[in-house]
C-alpha cells in the first residue's frame, strides 16, 4: 500500500511539473508571437502583424498589452466596435494603466458614449492632477451630457468651472452664452458677454449679444456704444455680420432722432448684405412714417415680402408704404393679408387697417 501511495504522489507531482512546463511553454509562445508582431509592425507589415497578434491573443487572452495593440489595428481597419471591445479588455485586465484608460475614454467619447467616458476621465483627473487635460475633458463632457439630458443649470456650473481654470477657453464661454440665450435671460447674456470680452476683445459675437441684451434692458445709449465697438472688430470679409451690426446702429440712431446717421447706417448695412430682410423692412417703414423717398421704401418692402410672403409684420410695412403713396386698394389688400396671417393682430396693424379703410371711404365720398 505504501508503494502504491508513493506511486500516486509521483504521478501527481509529474503531472504538476508537466502542466507548469506546458503553461510556461504556452506563455513563452504567446510572448514570442507578441514580440514578432511588434517587429512586423515596425516594418510596416500591418496585416501580417495583426494576424500574428491574433495568434498571441488566442493563446493568452488575458494579456492587456495584446488587447491594447489589437485595438489600434481595429482602429486602423476602421472596425470601431472591435476596437472598443479590445480596449475594454485591456482596461479590464490592467485597470490602473493610464494609457489604456485614457484611450478607452477617448474612444467612448468619439463613439458618442459620453456616459461611459465621463467616469473614466474623472478617475484620470483624480489620479493625475498634474495633467489638466483630464479634468478639462471630464468637465466638458459632463457639461455636454447634462445639456443633452435637459439640465442646463448643472451644465452651466461645469462650463463655469472650465472658464475659471482656463479663462481663455472660448468654447466654454460660447456654451455659457448659448445657455443664457436659450434661457431668454438678458441679464445673464449681458454678464457672460461682458466677462468674455475681457478675454476676447476681438470676438464680435460677444459684442452683438451684449448689445442685444442692452436693447432688451432699455439701455439704448450703452447698446449703441457696444454695437459701435463691435463693428470695429468685425472682419471686412464678414459682410453679413457687418450688415447686422450696422442695422442695429441704424435703428438706435433713428430712435435717438438722428435721421441722417440712421439712414446712412441703413444704406451701409444693405451695401454689405442687400438681402438683410429686417434692415430692408425697418428702413422702408421709417421712410413711410416720415413720408420720404417712398419709391425706395416700396422697392425695399416689396423685396421683403417677396422673400417672406407670409410674415404679418412685413405685410403690414408694405401696406403702410402703399398707403402713404396713396395706393389705398393695394394697401387694403396687404393689410388684410397681414391680419389673416396673424394669430392675434397687433394694435399697430389694426390701427393701420382702420386708417386705410377710412382713407378709402373718404376717397369714395369725394368721388
């Protein structure tokens, strides 16, 4: 019995040695194939290197380095799904590796899986405070994700964090502006633009929306100063933007009673963009109120309704220009078109309608 027991022990011992030797041999083969794949890669033989790497992965499926290398080949071959799986495996088998984690986060972001990228960037930001790019991507992705989930207030907090850590981050400032604009908060729009202009005094968008917020807040004098300053930084080639600034300046001059400067600004606005509908409409309307240059006013108003024939405000302008020229029947047609296009006609449109009907009745009586 002792001999039999000894034989059994020897068998188990030999089997263990054989298994250990086999495992070592398998691992050695996997490692050799991995090294061979690197050699082939450095010789630009990517397809062969990829095939050899697959053989290595088949032998040792727990090698994080192998999966990491495979991910790059899948990306090269534009197989993003396979690349993602490979990077997830490399991260799984070696979760503390910075490169694996950061590339996985980046791929999640590129594949629009922000909810998975965000926690990885947060981990990287906490683990590597000396690399501010991780914190940047964390806050930026989190902000975008919060916006997509309908939480602008929380997104705003993330963008504010970005502007505090890097005041020159124009993307974050632009996002803060968009949040304020969508919230119809003129006070916040003003505050964002005012702060952004300290960092970006050459960016016309911040002048424009700051000026618009001034108009909403009835600060016409400051609005004129802001629009004038903004106009000075607009690139000469940006004709449409330049036209928009000049239009606002023209409106403000008119409101201040400076007719000459107003009409000069309107002319310049239309020189830069002859199809600026709101400039054409306002210019035509102001001329009709003053009963000046009515032929020009009619041409401009006609161009406007040609472009937007269903807009009640523009139809009203055309009707009033025609009225001032004495074309009462046409004026009646267009003012009634304006009323029919309005869900709730404005007081101004109704007053114009009344005046036109009165003029028609008077003309009929005189005849």
